[in-house]
C-alpha cells in the first residue's frame, strides 16, 4: 500500500512538474528534487525490508531452538 502511494506521489510530481516547468532551470531543479525524493523513499523501503528480514530471522532462530 505504501509502495503504491509513493509511486502515485512520484508520478503526480513528475506530471505536475512537466506541466508547469517551461524553463531549463526549473526542469533541472525539479529533476534534482525528484531524485532526492526517490532516494529518501528507497532508504525508507530498505529500512523496512531490513527490519522485516531481521524479525523473520529472529523467528526462524526461535523455531530452531525449540
């Protein structure tokens, strides 16, 4: 669900930016901010995946000890 939201935000940002930005400076600024946003979203997703994998690893270790 979060992934779909992030994709929607990115597509909306790209579409809005392309509709509004007519100058080269504005387009380059928008591209830079989009790249930063995508990097932050990727970091958030990596953290979530890491925490999920650590949680599963802990559950697997508990099963082995039983």
